[in-house]
């Protein structure tokens, strides 16, 4: 699991990674993964082994402090991990 910060959102990187253990990659204009994956801000994009999106879970629409939402994301991750 890792994060991908979008092009143009670089200004807050030190605060974003402070105290975190999940790696954070910086997207570039040359790669533009956010556009390729059609990312909306705060999307969790689940990729297959080839790097193609197979699921999306938006953290703005789904509050992980709510157990049902947390379980829904966990279920998606486990389902795709078993594929």
C-alpha cells in the first residue's frame, strides 16, 4: 500500500508525510497517474498486479471513522488481494 500525491499538490508534502509509515510517491506531469486512473481528490484506487485500476473508494464520501465504511474498504482490499 502506498499513496500517490497529485501534480500540483506538492506544497504540503512535509505535513502529509509527518509521522506516517505508508510510503508517498509524487506523481509527475510526465506520468500523470491521477489522470490515467481518473482520480478524484481523496480516492483510494485499488490496482491489479499490472497497475490497472480495479476499484475506487473515496474517503470524502466514506468516513472511515464509521465502522461500516471502514469495513467496506477493508472488504474491497481483501477481495482484490485474493484475486
